[in-house]
């Protein structure tokens, strides 16, 4: 079920704001190796993607696109991903360990979402703004997952930033693969969050 709201929304109560703040502050990356293989209902994944669709977007270009793999298709992508690595990596740089990792890093995940910035025809909008919009859409997915107790991992490893994967997905030359989002469940408790630079050093009031 996709929740719909009418605007304007009433101001949050203090406890509601604190709950939202807790979701944001407690979001953690949970690596695919720590997922347990439990399957997320497809309907729930669709709800997360519906949240992504409400990211901010300059000119309403809505540049985010998603390729969703689950079940047998997920396993097939793992094989294809490993094959792309082997075929498009110079022989002297190939590593069997990397090949095996790419083939099996989907084994414990429930779904894999490949997030893409689809470049539109309006060249007046800078590319960086489209990348920012797609990134905001991804963050909506991650926060929604956290709220539902779903583990997530936004990865840019493997063949993410290669022409080979863009070609595999039939993307245009100006499109950008933003990352692979692993979704699943984990039996481990998330780690405590750490920030290395105090917020007071990042903000300047004028």
C-alpha cells in the first residue's frame, strides 16, 4: 500500500519529529555479507521506490531510474556482473577472488536495485543537479528501509562506473550509474554511528 498525503502537512508533534530524527541518525550501511537471505516482499520494495520518486528535482526532470533484481533474476545478475568483470578487465589485473565475490555478493540479499541518473534533454540544467536529485532519491530509499527494519548497502564497487555495465543496461552516454543498492535483512545489530567532524565545524552562522 502506498501512502498518500494532501498538502500542506500539519507540523509534526515533538515525538514524531524525534522518531524521524532517529531514523535519519540510525541509518547504517549493512554489507551484503551480513544479510541473512530473508526475502522482502516485492510490494515493500515498491513502497521504498515510491519514496524515491518524491526526491527534489530541478525542473521536474525526475532523473532517477531503477533496475530491480530479485529471485532468480538476482542470481543471474550476480553471474552477469562477474562475467562483465572478467571480460572487461585486462588479463594481468584479473583476480579470481574478485570474480567470485561479484558472482556471490547477491547470495544473501533479498533484492538489488541499480540506481541510475538518466540525463534528460534539458541541457540548461547542470549535470551536477541531476546527480544530486538521483542521490536524494537513493537516500529516500535508504531511510525508508531503515524505518522498516530493512538492511541496505549502497555500493559503487565492481563494474558500477564502467562503460561495460552501462552497455549491459542499455544506458545512454550521458547517463550515470549511481550505485548498486543491496536490500535485505540482517541478524546483526547495526554499529553505533560515528562522525569525525563536529557539526559546529561544518556550519557557519552569518
